[in-house]
């Protein structure tokens, strides 16, 4: 009888663990493909370089910002995740435009 209770207890905890894991996996970022005009792509490249972030990160940020500005409520990110962190692909913060200007003046 104790063995059966132990097995049922293990199954219960396994189910809780798997439900939590499935919940986290369902909220992972999604990848999409889109087609952009040449001019839009160039503008995104220029802005991403100015801000010191990847084009992908910039696009995610702009889409989220547009949705929020249009009144859409976006779900909170899973613990330990950000929706579109304002950093470049190499993990550095975007450069302050004044700092960029100072670097080009040197």
C-alpha cells in the first residue's frame, strides 16, 4: 500500500512539473518571416545601427510599441524573459545618440 502511495505521489509531482514546463514552453518567443520593401529594410538597418541593436530586436520592439500604442494589452513575459529587451544582439545597451556623436567627432 505504501509503494502505491509513493508511486501516485511521484506521478502527481511529475504531472505538476510537466504542466509547468509546458506552460513555459508555450510562452517562448516565436519566429516569423516577412517581406519588406528595399526602402523599409534600409531604414531599419540604419536605425538599428544608430541604436546599437540588431534589426530583429528593433523590429520586435517597434511591433510591441505599436501594439501598446494602439491599446492592445500584451501579456507579461515569463519569469526571466523580456518581451523585447532594448539591447543589441551582442548584449550591449543601445548607444546614447549624444555618445555616438562624440565618437564620430573624435
